[in-house]
C-alpha cells in the first residue's frame, strides 16, 4: 500500500544525529500524499478533500531533529485514516458488512463523522460516494494505524529508557475561526487532558513561551488533546504528552491552502519556543531525577 502514498513510505521518522533530549515529536495529521484511487472514489475535489489536514505542521516543527529529538510524521492523509483515534472508532453507516464486535460505534467522534476512518472532512463535507467494504477499513487499520502506533511507541520507550523520562509533543493545527472566552482568536492551544497527560509545569511552560512572544495562548479549551495525548501520557511513570495546536490563519490561506508570507516568521517563532522548551525539559527531568533519589 505504501507506494500509493509516498516514495518515503506511509510515515517517516526524522532522526537527530544523536538524541540528546528526552523529547519525541509527532505530526500525525500533516500527511498530504493522496492515493489517486481514494481521490477518484471521493465525492470531493482535490482541494476540498484536504480541509482536514494539519497544513504544513511537519514543516513548522522541523527544527526538532536539529535540537536532538526525533520526529514522526505521517505521509498518509488524515481524511484516509486518523491515527489520533482509538484503533476501531468506526461508523457502521459507512460500511458494507458487519463491523467486529469490539468496534466503538458510539463515540462522539464517530457521531461527528470523525472516526478512525473518517466519514467527513471539515465543515461536514462527506468524503465517499458510496459505502466501503468493512474489509477495506480493517485493512487500513492493520497496515497503517497499527504500524504507525508501533513506531511512535518504540520512540517513546526508547527515549524513556535512555533518559528515564520522556515528553511527547503532539503537533497539530486548528481552523482560524476558533474563538475562546471573550471572543479572542487563540494563536496556540496547549492541551494536556486537563493535567492528566502531563505535569502541569510542563504544559504551563509551553504556554508561557508562546505568550512571551506576544501570541494569544489558551490551555485545554477547546482542544485538550486527542487519543494520542490521552493514551501515551502517564505522568506518574515519567511519560508526559502535550498537544500543541497552531492556528492555521497565522500561516496559511485557508481558501487556497497556500502558505502565507508570514509562514517563515511563525516557523521561526515555533523553533525558538522548541529550543527554550528543550532547555526547560532538560532541567525539569534533572530536578525530577534528584527528587526521586
């Protein structure tokens, strides 16, 4: 299945020359290699089907390997398969045939058309012209979802073994029309599942770094983190997961999906924040190790 997506495969790990930080970066929704058959079978045109992408987020966070941390990025698109879901969040209305009994068919995400195999892209635009065989959905889970998570898990385990501590930074983007209390447009939203996926000091540090650059930053509302943040964050075990949402309107034209002139400035700001956060995490990990002795 991989050649349909990218000559680089279904996903890719950008490794540092040497991992020097207890950080792992993940960009699960920035994939933009669309199989021709998928586009042909869709009721959407080639631009509309991209509305669910986290546009260019892999590029916004591309400084991670140079800082000394690996970065996992998807080449397959979110509209084809969403790895930020449980493995079997599936909508029975989409498929021909019976779903397995362990499928979660009643989650809020399934109800909204945004399950593991999505039914819609943003603005409730239906993807498919007709029902899909259940076997096709299960094949995507076996051949893409499970290998992706196995890779992510191995990076986190490797990092935790090396440093005794690991922080997963899950990188995403959000629509420009999102508003928070007072009607403000947030530039960034930092999610830690309301303090359950990461130590509050870590997520608050990210908030402060972006605020110090003059950005409007919110924490957990309206995005507290998805399946990946919830699943991998185990602060009591020294495994922390923080989600960063970047407002697309900062750097991309949401009509044409082309980069704005401001793209490089936003990228540079994120790179600076990652550098500062790397230093903070190193000190935090060291202090935590001393406290445990």
